[in-house]
């Protein structure tokens, strides 16, 4: 096994903290403008801020939960005879169960890929809620904007309908200008929901980026560590050839991953499983061809020996 331990994702938490401090400092400078925009639609804007706060907590949690996993792996690397760390992991629970039930230290390629697929799926699944919240903030912002526009258009229609005809043009224009001042100001404030929604989506987008980078580095370092303890063939089970049924299962998994719009890692894993199935099927076909070739050569050799025996018997009879 490699001596280099897994790196804790501390740098990503620092980046998140610096970004949040800068965002809070900008909000403090623009406090009055933000408060006026917030008062335009307090209910919806409070909902947007609440969703953003929940997303920030979830993003920090995605990175924070990697610390015990890294500590468990580093403790496992330093122990002898496969002893596990005192605290059981969450993301690496399948790996902990697999290692606890093994007597050897080496892993097969199939076992390593299965463990990595399980860890990768759990990492991707944990970020889906955060991505949804980033899109939800944009949707709430647009909802508030359209809500304000509908109210403004209705107010403008009522003002135009209430104007009295037959007056002087200058007086009519002044009355129209004074009447439209309120709705136009309200229309400007109606975009406050989009302001809060886009700002919240920007914050969650950066935090999601940092969480994704932390999880990708953890996944890469874990893959590198497992690669150092991988053998070419399984140590506890015989080598199994791939059948057409296994290839069909791999094709179905790849098709499901593409149809569901899975991420790059899921699609790559599905393609890797398909490639492994095709390679195993080719090896299986080659083995069968070799068996048929050996059988044909053995039959040819037997026929040759039988012909030699018959020729010797016929010569003895003639003599």
C-alpha cells in the first residue's frame, strides 16, 4: 500500500468560509438597498433567503462529512492485518463490511470497481438536493418577478381607465405621470425577488463547486489507494468468464444511465462495466475457440493413429 495518506478537505472549507465572509461584507455595505428591496415582497424574499441558508448548511455538510471517512481510511492504512478504525464510516460502509469479512489484504479488480461504484453513487446522490436548491432559487426569483409584473400591469390598466378625457393635454399628462410613478416604482422593486434568487443561486453554485471538488479529490485518492492493493485475479473466488447475460446486463445499465441523464462519473462507470463485459466475452469466445481447435486436433491425431493401425493390420494379413 502507498504511504501517502488521504488529504482532509480542509482547504475547501476555508474557501467556502472566505467566500461567505466576502458575500456577507458586500451585503453589509449594501444594507439599505437590500432592505428596501426585501420590503417589496417580504414573504417571498424571506422564503428565498431561507432556502439559501438551508443550501449553505447542506453544502458545508457535504464537505464536513468527508473528514471521518478520510480519518477512517488513514487509520486503516496504518493498522496491521486489516483492523478497522473505531468509528464506522458512512460513505465507505460497503468497504468496511467487505474488509471486515476478508482474510487477505488484496482486492480483485472487480471488487475494487464495485466498491468505487458504490462510493461514487453515494457521493453523487448526496449533491442532488443542493443542485435542486440552486435551481429552486432561480425559479422563486422568476416567480416573484412575474408576480410583480402582473400586479404592475393591472395597476397601469386601472390608472389609464380612470383618466378623464376632455382635459388640457398638459394637465392630462401631468396627472398620468403622477399616477404612473407608484406602479413604475413598484415594478422596479418587483425585480427584488430575482435579485435575491440569482444571488442565492450564485452562492450555492460556488459552494456546490467546492463540495464537488472536495468529493472528487477524495474519490481520486481513494481510487489510487485501492489500486495499490489490487490483484489481477480474485484471491477468494475463481475467475468467472463473462456470459452473454452479463453483457446484456451491462448494456442495460449503460442505457439506463444515458436515459436518466446521469452524471459523467456514472456514465463512465457504466461504460467501464460494458467494456469489461465485452472483454470478458471476447476472452470467453477465444477460450471456446481454443477448446474446439484442441478437440479437432485431437480427433485428427486419433484418426491418423487409427489409419496407421489399419494399414499395419492389412500388411500383416497380406504377408
